[in-house]
C-alpha cells in the first residue's frame, strides 16, 4: 500500500495559512511591515473565514484593558501553599490497602 503524499498545492496552502496565522497574532499587538501587511491583507481577502476570525480577535483585544491593574498583594505565600497541597499524597491513595502476598508453605 502506497503512502499518500500531500499535493504540492496543499503544502503551499498550509504554509501560507501558518504564516497568515502568525501575522494575524502579531498584527493584534504591533504594526506589521509593509510586506507582511500586504501578505496578510491579500490572505484575508482570499479567505473570508480568516477575515471573520481576525475581526473577532480584534474585538477581543479591544475589550481588554490597555494596562494591567496593579496587584496589591504578594502571591508567593499562596503559591507555596498550593505547591505543598499538590505535593501531598492524595486522599484516595490512603484508602487503598495493599496486603502482603500470601506464600505457600
């Protein structure tokens, strides 16, 4: 049985999609170069679903606060407690009793 190989067009489409997805993420947070912006715009023009996804991502980012709110507490004690809790033996494990194997005499 011969293994199916992707067609060259499929590989090219996959690589273009990966590039476009990376540029979509980058464009949300910083300006793209002219070359990258032109590539992304052409890709979004050819793929309406990707355009919708980009629009949705822009709405999500627009709804996020521009700056982080100040954190007025030290999280280190809480993190240490959680690490200690995770390191303890789970309760259900103490309910299991493994007896010694019986040995014939």
